[in-house]
C-alpha cells in the first residue's frame, strides 16, 4: 500500500517547495509536488527539476555511511570506520582539551546552509558551545554581506521591499543582477509572471544574458561586472539634467542629495549632486563617462534613465549578484539613490532598492543561549582567524563585540557546510591553511557525502537527509508559509541527525539537561518552537494539524509597501537612520574617513580585480560566478543526471574565444595567481566581451598536479574582503583563458 508523506527541501535554495514522497514497503518510489495553480491568490509551491531529483541526489550509494576518523594527512581523504561512541568520545576529549589550552574563543562553528530548516547542526552546536563557556561567533553571510550592511546606511533598515504581489502594479521592472528564473528567491518567479501578464515591461541588467533575460526581458543590458554604480550615476545624470527627477521628494525626505540639504556643518561639495556634476573632481558623471566604464553605450544609458524616471511607478529590484563584488556596498547605495530621485519609495508599484526584505509573518527560531565570549568575526574571515586571529581588530578586520581577538581558531565544527573548502574563496590558500594540523587542531564535519570539505575532517560524521527526520522549513523573505518535514524513512546506514550526537556530547560535558531543556526528541523541540510562534501568528493551526498537513500557507497577507508610513507622515514616522531621513549622504560613513574606499555618498568606486585594475595587463578577463539551476550551491553536484539541465561550462564571448582560438566545447584552462581550472568552454553572445562566467558550486576535483578538473570557481576567487562589510567579493576576479593542453 502506498503512503504519501509531505516534506520539503531543506537546503539553501531560495525557494522552498512542497515535496510529496510516495512510499511503498518503506521505500520512496516517487516524488510529486504541489499541483495548485495559484488561482486562489496563494502562489503555488511546486518544485523545479532539483526538487524532482531529491531521491537521486540524496538516497544514492554515495552517502557517508558510518562515522570515520582521519588516518592520512589532513585533506588526503583517508579515513577508517569507527563507532559512534568512539567518535563522540574523541569530540568530547578534544573539545575539553582545546578549551583548556586555548580558551573558549578558539572554538568556531563554520558558516553552514546545507540544512536551512529550523533545527540545524550549526545553530545547535553554537547553543552547546555557549552553554559550555562560549565560542567565537560570526556575523554576515556569504549571501548578502554587502547588501545587508550597506542598505541601512541609507534607510536605517533592511526591510525595504514591498510584498511581491505588488509587482503587478509596476509599469516597469528592472531586474538588476537578479535572476529568479534560475536563482530561486522564494516565490519571486511566480510574482514576476503575474507582473508580466499584467503588462509590466521588464529590463534585465546583467553581464550575462540569463535565463530570466531570455524568458522575461523586453531588453537586456549587458554591462561589465562591478561597474553598476557607474551605470547608475550615468542614469542619475540624465534624470537630473533632463529634469525628470523628483526634487520635492529629495527636498523633503533625503539629506545629502544637494548642497542645500547637507547635515549641519558639512560642505555642499560633499553632496551627491556636486559629485554627479563634477564640482569637486572636475568630472561630470555623464552617460558618456559611464559608457566608457560600463561598456554600455551612451544612448542605451540615456534611454534606460528616461524609461525608469518616466514609467512611474517602477521597480528597480537588486539581486545579490552585483553586491558579491569587491565594491559590492556601492551599487546597493546607488540603487537606493535612483529609487529616491525618481520618487519610487513608499508607493505601490515602486521599490526602494537595497536589501528588499519583507517581514509579513514572523519566523520560528531556535533559542541560542547568550554567548559569554563577546567577539565576533565577519564569517568570510574565518581562514584569517586561523592564521592571524590574535592580530585581528575591530578597526582593520571588522571584529565586533571586542577591540580584538585574543587568539586563533583551533577547533572548527563544520556541520552541513561545504564552506570549509568548496564554497569559500581561494581553495588553494584554504588547503595550505587547513592541512597544517598545528594551526587549526581539530575539525569535525557532518555531511551526507565525501565532499571536498569533508576530506579535511579529523572526525567525519554521516548526517541524515531531508527524508530521514522531522523539521520545519521556512521560505526566504518572499514567501508566506512554513512547511513541515515529515519523517519519510528511517535514517540510512548509521546516519544520525546532528542533534542526536550533540546531545551525547552535551552529556559528556555534563550539560545535557541545559542543552535539551527536557525535550526528548526533535519533534518535541519543533512543537515548543512552533507554539511560541503561534502566540505571534494567531492564524496558524495547532501543531498536530500543522505537522500532518505538511505545513501551512498563510491566507491573511496584507500587502506591505515599505516606507509608506514615512512618506505619508515623516514627522510622526521618521526613517530609522541617525538623521531620521533617507541618508544619501551618511555622516557615519563620512566619519570612517576612508573616502576612496568607503565614500559617504553612493558613487562609483573602482573594484579591485575589476575593469580598471592594472592587473588586467596580466589577466585580461573578468570572471564572475552565478547560482545555477543545476545545483543549490554545491549540493546536487554529485548527481550527474542534473548535468542535462546545465552543463558545467565556462561562458566566454565569441570574440574573446576567437582571439584565443577557442571553439565551443573545447576544454580550456582558466588561471590566475591563485590557481588553475580545466573546464569546457561555452562560446556565446550571451555574455559581454571581456567577461567569463563559471557557475559556483562545482566540487573541487584536482588532478595530481593540483589542477581542478570540474570547474570549481573558488580555485580562482580571492579571500580579500570588501572594504565596509568585510564580505566575500567572489564575483570579482581577473583571469586568463587558453586552450587546455
Ligand atoms: N564563488 C562563489 N562562492 C560562493 C557563492 C558564490 O556566489 N560564488 N555563494 C555563497 C553563498 S550565497 C552561500 S549561501 C554559500 C553556501 O555554501 P554552503 O552552506 O556550503 O552550501 P552547500 O554547498 O549547499 O553545502 C552544504 C553542505 O551540506 C550538505 N548537505 C546537504 N543536505 C544536508 C543534510 O540534510 N544534512 C547534512 N548534514 N548535510 C547536508 C551538502 O552535501 C553540502 O556539502 O556559498 C557561498 N560561496
Ligand atoms: N538554483 C539556485 N537558486 C538559488 C541558490 C542556488 O544555489 N541555486 N542559492 C540561493 C542563495 S543561498 C542565494 S544567496 C541566492 C543568490 O542570489 P544572487 O546572489 O542574486 O545570485 P547570483 O547568481 O550570484 O547573482 C545574480 C546575477 O547577478 C549577475 N551578476 C554578477 N555580477 C554582476 C555585476 O557586477 N552586475 C550585475 N548587474 N549583475 C551581476 C550574475 O550573472 C547572476 O545572474 O540564490 C538563492 N537561490
Ligand atoms: Mo546564499
């Protein structure tokens, strides 16, 4: 007899969809998904090709089956099977030894998104470490470091998005480095379809002619990577000089746009307008000026500017691609400036730009205990904290909570993460750091597969997949639902959910009671956390109903328009910025006193390893990555069936290929000072000249000479952080390309 269980993917795909697992005799025989059509107003939560492949990806013979201990050199990938008891005993012993020898601040839990549901190993581990005296915590994410840092300098908050059903009210939608057809963002794709059907014109700005451009765009504007702010300045110049801007809006709600609206005591020459017109540096930021930097021709810039300023209301929506650059903070603030000068803030059909988060419903969260150790690092700087933690300061490295760190990282728990190697920048540098066991002395990994990161574990533990346990899955910002992961099958082999062995570690530390707070199972915890949420979200049904229905899609979703209150009555509702207004000029940024890297106004700042870096003499091509439909980060790379929806290839413009005698599908070598990869070429007009693109997430697979054979972009990316956010500039890289062999 067939039984159907309701569940959902728990990886960090921006979309979280309904998965129905059909089980016969304890075996999953097929997966189906949500078949609703969205006609009742709630977006369908149907899976894409990745979701349909969860059996092949997660339940194959390539799973890690038993706990293991490293026997060879670290990173060599040689392990022997051990018992769970031995694994837990070793973890407890090392945990205590490292605490005693180096102090609590030497213990670190790596950034991890392999389990992005409510109960997840990394958060649980942090809870236990906090109970045990503390650990070095981190802030930021690899997703949104720059955009979430920069947006509040303008608006005081990251809640700058309208709820997406409002897109149908936009006359024009500019998807700026945003690619929801391939790169899922909650239910954004469905709302985009609705908007298109309602007649919105759609323009895509992206160095690549993405699937979104192909499926939706009336026009594609291909620019050179990391030149977005120059394009936006050029647009602002046209909008201002043709008097298409909303002066009344700027006068009333903004500070720092022009010399008349500067904060007290500041020279008018520091204003945005003064920069735009070249009053200080003698360079007017004309479309002609912008064309030279961006590679977009002058007429296209002028036309785009006029269209955006006159098609009111219009939504210029920023993806996260442009901010994963060396100057990633700047284009975020440039976007917010454009939204303001066109008066598209606080209105239906408009969009304020920046982070664009919407909080319509509260999310459940797991209670991490207060961490007694106060210092935090930006999550991108963990390799630095292994080799020079004791030198890292708040001033130079963005350390928060303390002036400096008091030591180096000595223990890492890397649970459901491939960021220990594959997803972090500069793989060869990371290998050098990790392979020296005198630096970081102890590494625990829990994963489903022998990933490039897993090979660097001292203790390697087999985790359970989405089918093998219960959880609650929450969508990204744009989605009004919670999904329940019913347990579909028993854990395979000796696999265990991270919570189960962490409870045993807690017991060995005499912290079990505090760690579990009396909960006997994951389900018990989920119930407690859900009930806490239900106090805030009264529409939610009782836990048992929620769990047996596989989750809940909210019906009561009042439309949110960001800053509507502020625009209607600024006196009563000031912006949550220091000045109470929209800060085109930020005094806080000004006082950082680094005008070249971190200007007080949004303006084009040349990116390192960007279009005008002197290094281009050696490495003439800009290399960007993107989030492909073929994977969720590195997850699914082990499933070769998905190769048919997108092959791992390097996109290269036909002219650049011709110069190098490269034909479509030729194996090419891409290199820079950091490393070398071999990958087939995709020779195409779908990418602008001078740019190469390799999708992120392929598993690093070196040959005996250390040349990656799979096309893992992080062999080529830099570990140098961005100036303000100290984020990951993983799309800013200079490389050269030639035929391989
Ligand atoms: N060059 C470049 N690098 C990037 C990015 C980029 O754009 N360019 N993007 C960055 C971004 S935005 C992010 S969020 C990070 C993501 O980086 P990660 O958080 O490392 O995400 P994944 O690669 O999906 O890896 C998650 C790991 O969890 C494992 N896993 C999957 N399901 C389960 C499970 O149920 N249980 C357990 N225990 N393990 C599981 C997978 O096998 C995988 O090894 O990558 C960042 N890295
Ligand atoms: N299928 C799939 N969906 C996902 C994920 C996944 O791994 N797979 N990951 C999820 C996660 S954790 C995240 S954080 C998000 C990531 O979402 P994003 O960060 O938005 O995704 P990216 O693909 O890195 O960037 C978006 C687009 O920006 C373009 N781009 C790169 N550089 C520039 C530039 O300088 N200027 C402009 N204008 N465009 C540029 C890229 O070509 C790309 O198409 O996606 C989520 N959704
Ligand atoms: Mo992300």
